């Protein structure tokens, strides 16, 4: 059953991007936030994103007006879910907050309404553990920026029904994104487990003094990063030869970072309030000009890949 109306709970970084995607696909979208300022900021960010697409010739003025007309705003929870067939939660990444919200939604919504969480790695089983209808709870994890990254991880909880998973997969395709279905949940799902494994080794290389952050990043940007859009790690291993990768693993696995504790390198940065672009320094020092430059570079590249995805369909 095709989804016609979606409610977005939370108008922050992810919420407004998902709202934009749904509206671009022709769905009616209602966006909620308890903060009037956050709600308005989210709406303005949608306008800004669409105007970027307009300036790049990806959409027309008519497209812009059509998409904006599909989106409504409210800070009334009961109003936002009215007639919605899919509700996507994008609130703070804290289990008690999500459990409380889903408890309210479970009581307010009819049982056939899908309750999706955009959590980056929390357990859907834990989120839905006290609900009357846990079978309609599922993870739909979009990647940031949601309007530019195709991936959406679809993850069932222990009690999620097959119908909920399949309807969610169909909805992700309906809004022109690429769903990836997990058979069962695990912490961090697929993407964040791989991303954090790579980050752990990257930090370890810097900590050991083997290379500076700039050189580690260049090794990915000009090496792995060029290959991975076409072939993921398992396809790459097949192309290179599993015998070759096995032989490398016999000596290299022993030397890789295998710490199960959070990185002290990261802790020291955070304790010093060097959290990256938000504070002006992290692994690098960031001026506003540098932030604008790297953001534009990333956006241009992601727009290029989106265009290629359309061509290759």
C-alpha cells in the first residue's frame, strides 16, 4: 500500500531533510517540533536546500513551488499525525526520550500506522519494548545529509512484522532512496559499524605517529574512497581475490587496533572542547571559509553521484 502522507517528528538536521525528500516524491508532509524556532529553522533549511538544487539546474521553479506546497508545520503532536500512514521520529538520540515518544504515538495512532525511528544505532526492540503494537515499529536510518545521501538502513526489532519491513522498504523506494534491509538488529547497524571501525583504525594510525591526520584522510579520499562507490568491501575483496585478502589478513589482523574502549584521543579532544567544525577545531583547525569550502565540495560531489544514480537506473 503506497504511502500518501508522512509525519516527521523533529525538524532538526535529519528531520527537515527527510521531510524534503517526501515532499519531492509528491507525498503530503506534516513536520512537528516542540520548539517553534526549530520548526521554522527546519522549514528555512528546506528552502535553502531546494534553492541549491534550483541554482544547480536540478529542479525548476515549478518544482520548488510544488515541493514547498506539500509541507505543513505544527507543534501539536496530535495534529501532525492526523491521517499519516507513516511517522518518522527524528528526536534526540536518547533511549528514554524515544521510548516516551513512541509510547504516546502507540496510543494515539491506529495499529496499521508505521512508526519508524531514524536512530543511528539504538535498538528498535528496546524502543518498542513497552508498546501495545511493537510489530509496527521499525528503524529507517537515513544518512546525513538525508536529501543527498541515498542510503536508508531498514532494521526490524524482535517483534517487527514482515509487513512493516516490506512497507517501509517500498516507502524508501517511493521517495527515491536506496533501502538496505537487515535481517535482524545489531548495535550501530551496518553503516555505523563500518564507519566506526574505519575511524578507530584512522585514529590509531595518528596516535602511533605513523601519519598525520591529513595524510590518513588523503589515503581514503584518493584510494578507498574512489573505489567504494562502485564496489563495497566484499565486492572489492572478490575482485582482488579472496586468497590475496586472506593472506594479508594472516599478518595484518594481528596488528590492527582492537581496543574495545572509547578512544582516549577523541576524549582528549572533546574534553578540550575541540569538537570539529562546531567549535572551530578538531583534527583540523576550521575557519568559516574552510567549512564553506569543504561543505560545497561535498555537496557538489554528492549531487554528481545523485545524477549518476539516475543515469544508471
